[in-house]
C-alpha cells in the first residue's frame, strides 16, 4: 500500500463522468463520489468532504460501479491461453477425461491467485469462482486460500467435474469444508456448482437437497449443446429446484418453454458470449432472453481461452445480439433500422445485472449507502479517451482494461494510476511457473503440445471459374 492511501481515510473521486447505474441510467457530468469506510457516502457536484479526505482526480474519466463476473473457472487461469483453438469437446476431453485430475491443490491455488489479481486489474470487483475441479476438499481449501489472499469480492461456487454432484455434495468432507470456510461474509459468498445431465432418474436431486439445506444457491451450465438441455430444466422445475437466485450459465440452446420457466421462477442467465461463440454451446442468447425478459449477467468463463475482462464481454455481447437481429431480419427479407440492444444495457448486465444475479442489491450501483466498489476509467495518454460524448458507448466499444485507472473494493484502493496497489504479482508468477512446469512434466511434452494444437479439419477450397491470370489476359486482350 502506498502512503497515499491510508486505511480509514475517506476518498473522493473528483469531477468525473459518473454512471451510477440507477433505474434511469443517468449520466452525471463533473460529479464527485465520496467514499467513507466501505461505503459510498455521497455523489454530487463539488462535494464538501471531511478533513483528511484523499483526492483522486477523475476529470476526463468515467466513474462506474465495479464490474461483476458471474461465472469464471478461475483455476484454469493457470493454463492461460493454452486452449485458444479448442472446441468444447476438446476442453471436455482435456480436463474432464484426461488431465483435470493432474491438478494438485497448489495448482488450483496458483490459477485462482492469478485470476483474482487479473479480475481486480480489469475493474472486475466481484467474481464467481465456478470452481469445478475440487476432487478433494484440500483443493477447495487451496482455492479459497487464494481468494482470501486478494482484496477482491468473490463467490466460491463449489463443484467437482471428477464426480457426480450427488456423490461429492453428500460427503462429510464437503459439509466440513462448508462449515470451516464458507462463513458467507461480505467478501466471500458461497454457491454450489453442478450440471444437470437430464438423466430421468435425476440423481442430482440429492445435491439440490444439500443446497437447500445449506441455504446455498445453485449455479448450473444449462442449455449447452450436446451436454445439457430442456430435460434438465424440466427435472429441476418438476422437483421444485428452480428457485429464485439460481444462475443458469450459457442457456444457449433451450426452448421457449425453458426460458419461460427460468423467467417465472426468479432465475437469471449468465451469458459468456465469447465462450458461446468459440465453443458452440449455442448462439449467445441475449437476443432470445430479451424476448422472455430473463435477467442477464455477464461472464468470461475461462482464461484457458479468454481473458477475465468484461469490456470484451460487453463488446462481444452487443455484437452478437445485433448480428443475430440482422440475420433474423434478412431471413425475412427485412432490414433492421433500429437496434434493440443498447450500450447502456450491456454496461448494466456487467454491473447491476451481476449484482441482481447474486442477490446483492448493495453492489453494482453507485449511490449513497451502497458498497464502495468503484472503477475509474481514465487514461490521459490515450487518444481513445476523448471526446467523451456517449459514456455508455464509450465503456462498451472504446475503453479497454488498460484504461482502468483506479479500482476500489469495499472502500479500499486496489489499483491506482494504472498500477495494482498492495498486490504481490511476483508471488503469483512464481506459483504459476511451478504449476506450468509440473503440468508439462506430468503430461509429457507430446501430450502437452498435442493438447495445445488440436488437428485442423481439412478445408476444401471451392473451384473458382475466375482466375487472376484469366482476368489479366482478358484485359490485355481487350487493350
Ligand atoms: Zn463454464
């Protein structure tokens, strides 16, 4: 922690363009945000502030709530970028069938640590750790150790791809872990993370009962092409487990009937547009979720492909939604003249939408009394920070993670002037290096290389009756 920011002293961000994410999506120009303790004390022009308040110059910048990622497999950040060319099938084979079990608790720790730091750096102040490689509770302990080492807000969503939910959720070890580590403090929430296969015997029922017993919400990959479908939704509904607060991840290949059940039972969908585009869970679903008024939050899914950066998520989501709208219209010979999905809505998905999905109405907005999770987007040396005409459009299409100037979580400065504050990136680097070395050694060079470079299917280039040579000779001939 630099001397500049001493714990306990109030902080004021002066003169920024503030997006409070209120119901009317206001834009407040030349406005101050005063933070006292862990709370937003006041928002307004030229605020008078208590003696000793530390000032951050927000002029020329955008002040918005900390962003919220409702689904990220943080452990996989240990293999950042490795699966850039994977399909979902290759991902399943690698982690579920072949190599997921190679991860030791310290590897889960390393991935989580780096992912947690990366989130704060990008202005993501709350992240759901969809932690689904806890083949022992020591792995889960390591995951939570990492989350507790970083001053962000997290929700630990316990899961385990190496076994059925009805198996791990009903063990004394799991109960013991929850009692020891999941105290549901303000900085660390708890969910249970598992998928519903659609098996008519509904073995997942036992895990839902544990969740109900523990008062935990469930987050589940639903509507994933070839993996989970309407059958899972129907089983959950018929057995009374589509409860408010349930988060349906992707929900990209479901029928209208399933979307209606989600909307009617108080659930929400975590849309990971970049993931759905590359992996094939189905078309990024905001275009259909809008029709059913299903609440939306955003997520990045995994850094084995993408970075944990909600600017990318907002941009990709706007693009995918508009692409689909155009395509649907073109099918009918029509032209879209007005876009439905607006920039302010994707900013809302990334902030207030995430807070609503997690049942946290004191997050995702800037208003007196809300938690002080605040992001300042400002970069005086960037040609992209002006003119600042349409601030929501600026956040969605112009800004990027490198423009995140200052981040507060729970009133504490964790990034300032573009640099992390009080965070040991070197320790994360050391942990990651040793995990990568261990994984390479365990898998062997050949499997490691093959995993990263999947075969490319043959592409047949279609016959082309026109050739450059013909074109040239024809024109020469004419001359
Ligand atoms: Zn996922």
